[in-house]
C-alpha cells in the first residue's frame, strides 16, 4: 500500500516554497530594521511548559497537543506555539541580565491537533517575535508598525483588529460581569460556551457559532471596565498608530485563545482566505515571565501563520520562480563533459546554471530552457568544441552568435561574454531545432 503523509501534515512543494522564501526574507529584513535577532528553539519541550504558559483550560492544552511519554517516562510535547519556549529560554539563559530589552524572532514548525481544513493544519509554520523588558505603549505601537511595514512591503492587504484585555486589576470585574451575562443567555449558548462560562468567560465572545454570536451581541465590553492605567495605555497605542497613518479597528470581541494575554491584543485579518483568515495574532503578556519562574519582566509579541500568508501571495500570482542565469545545452557525449566543466565553473562563481545530458535532442533541450524562462542558452556542439567555441542563443531576441568558451577565464568574464548582446546576430545561422536526435547544432 502507498504510504502518504499524515492527515494535517503537508509537503511544501517547490511552487509553494518560492513564496515561503519571499515571506521569510522579508520578515528578516523588516525585523532587522527594528533591532530583532533570531532565536532558534527546539520543537520538543516538557509538557508542563505549555500547560503552565498557555493555560490548562485552553483548547490548545486540553485537546490539541501532540504529547507522548518518552522512554524515561517524562511527558514531552511537540510545541504548539513559540512564545512559551522563548520565555523558557529567556529565563534559562538569564537573558535579562545581558540586556535590559530583548527583541527575539523565530521561524519554524508548530503542531496542533486541530480539525484540518483550508488554512488550518496540524503541522503549520509561524514567524514569531517577542519583546521582553518593556511595558510602555510606545513599544506596543512600534511592534504593530513593524508588522504594518512587513505587510506593506509584501503589498498584502490586511486589516488590523486591536483590543485591550486589561490587567489583573480590572479584568476580574469584567470577567464576572461577562459570566453573569452569559448565565442569563445560558439556554441559547452552545455546549462549548457552557464550559467556557466557568473556565474563561471571555472566550464566549470568540465563539464561531451563529447562535452564540447573536446571543452575545449586546454583551458588556471590556473598554467600559479598564482601569485608568490600562485605558491610558490603550489610548496612547491607538494615538501613535494613527499618527503613523496605520488603520486599525478596535474590536471589543477580540479575546485571543491563549490565557497569557493582558492589555494590547491584536489580529491581522486577510480577505479571501475563507474562515481561517487570521494571518497574525499577538499581544502583551506582562505576568508570564514571572509565572514561569523568572523575574517580573513584561513582554509582548506576535506570530504570523506562514501557510496562510503564502496562500495569499500565491493567490495574487506575484511569485515568479527565479529563472536560471544560463542554460547549457551540450550536443553529444564529448560536449557533455565540457558543459559539465563550464557549468561547475559558473556555479562556483555564484551563477544559477541549468544543464542537460548531451544525449537529449537540441529541440528537447530548448523546450526545457524555454519552460525555465531562461534568457541565454549556451549550445556546445562537437564541431565547435574543437575550436573551443560555443553558440549563444538569446531566447528573447531569437538570435545566435558564436562565443569562445575559454575555461581559463573567470566565471564573471565568461558570464559577461555570454550576456554581451552588443554583437550583431552572428553569421552563424539559427539552429535547426527540428532534428530530435541530432547531436550537434547545424553551425
Ligand atoms: P495564535 O493566534 O495561536 O498565536 O497563532 C498565530 C497565527 O498562527 C494565527 O494567526 C494563524 O495565522 C497561525 N495558525 C495558528 N494555528 C494554525 C493552524 N492550525 N494552521 C495554520 N496556521 C495556524 C500564537 O501562537 C501566539 N504564540 C502568538 C504570540 C506571540 N503572542 C505573543 N507572542
């Protein structure tokens, strides 16, 4: 029987991985401009790390983690997100003693046993970033600006929802009020929300069931419960973003699915992705480092879903696979080994070279070069070889010219000569591409 990939685990084929390259290089460039450095973390951690950081009663910890008992009886989990690991590493390596503010980013796979659907997988990838050591509104706005720069550079149209989830002073009152409100609607809420009412009533605002959405339409909003410092903090974040012309929508229903958040929370939403349309989520988590056994250091961060963003980029058909700089078409066995040497020399010089076996017809090789979108083809035929020459075909102008292939010249000189279009179309006639089995060009 054929062995296939596990449900929810995908292969990223070259046509898709091209957009991943674009995303990750842009992220690296945008994040570097704001002073971030990469942290590379293990994918496997002790289970208790996630239970403590994300919250015992969240969907992720209750139902979605890939947890197993290792041979030494310890319970291990494939990471469902990156923030918990960053905090663990931050505390473990006492990074706060090295720098008052740490700005870290990570790129890698995460694992959640969710129900797979378009844009939702069991292994997916995140580009995440965390800032530890600052709790002012300026840094929250700066993080959102960085994301805005990233999405703008990719020319992706996204909307930004923000909310403040208050702090340990003001949120308990809101939570109780929301619980009382939920109890009054108990009969119309779904079974999941019945459970949420006891564990974390804020999550009833997040429910996708239409009945629950209707029932909570007039639910109390957290903005009316924020304490003065939280209110001021949120107002300043919004003012700074407005000052920089970043369009945001305050969404009082934005509560996020992980327990560690406080104050500024946000999500970036993209049109055209169906129901899994959140391409980035994040927020502030001021108590988390301390809760995980470290010093009382505030934090804020986000994670971008790579698969969802790649889908957006592909839908816009803006990713063009990079064509090789040159295609080398050898004609026959002897020419093949010459082509082999030229290809190596040019590749060592940093050029992207594609070549073929000398036993394939010129026509077939040209077809392949055309498909690759390559501009220049170097045809090495056996007759020319003796004179140390090749034929350059410019696929754009459809002209041929003769070129001395001197292996003692540098890769750059060779490539410059190949690209030199100042030559007149040579006296050499156009190659006949008709003969499927011809082993040399008709020069
Ligand atoms: P999250 O909202 O759970 O936050 O995930 C962030 C992003 O990861 C989502 O907006 C989505 O694009 C993507 N994502 C999540 N689950 C899946 C899935 N099953 N399939 C495909 N994409 C998915 C976090 O993970 C937090 N650690 C973010 C954070 C960092 N908060 C503070 N710092």
